[in-house]
C-alpha cells in the first residue's frame, strides 16, 4: 500500500521507511509506527513517522 497518504497509516502499523541518510540508496528499514510526524493529509515523498525503535523516516510501504 502507498505510504504517501496519512489516512492509510496509524500507530502500531508495520511499515518500511527510508531514513534521510539512506534516500540516495533507497535502503528501507522495517518497524512499527510509534507516531506520525507529518500533519498534511498527503506528501509526495511519503508521510514522515517515528518508529518504536526511535528511527525517523518517510513511509515507502505499508506492510
């Protein structure tokens, strides 16, 4: 599922995010959403979230 719409993402959802320093390589990190950081209803590069591990990134996939 697409990670560019805020309505598709909720706390506790399993997602794959790309961290800022991995944007060029596209390396994804999987985890559970702790909180949603983007206020806008959608974002072309993905909604920014914080994972339970503390990692912050933009959602590329909802698993």
